[in-house]
């Protein structure tokens, strides 16, 4: 931002004007320039705060993008792994159920 602003508060403060017979009141000019300097200083504070917030938000965006990538990768891994795990898990459950059912039936027959 600083490259686009032509005057700094210090340049305004140090500005000297030539005095002419039909010139403006020095007191009024000084008061007005003091107001301008105050505004410039306030604008600089506001700009610095916004730049800091922008930097903070960019970091947060980068972190969220990385987190999103990680979640997408986890989902992809889970999708490809679920079918195998699910099938294997189902077979184990069926086997356990058969053991329980047939094992109890054999116990009852004896």
C-alpha cells in the first residue's frame, strides 16, 4: 500500500508554505494539516490491522485446505478399504454365528 500513497504524515507535518500578502491564515492551515495528519495516521493503523488480518486469514485458509486434502485422502482410503474390510468382517461374523448356532445345536443334541 505504501507505494500508492504519495504523502506520509511526516511529510505533511514538515511541509512549508510561502507566505503571500493575500495568503491563507497560517493558524487555519496548520489546524487543517493537523487534522489531515491525524487521519493519515489513523488510516495507516487501519491498513496495518487489515493487512495483519489478511495474513492471518491466508494462513487459516492454507491450513483448512491442507485439512480438506487430508480428509479427502482419508475418505478415498476408506472407500477402497471398506469393501475388503467389510467383506472380510462379514465373513468373520457369519463364521462366528455359525459356530454359535451349530455349536449350541450340537450341545443341545448331546
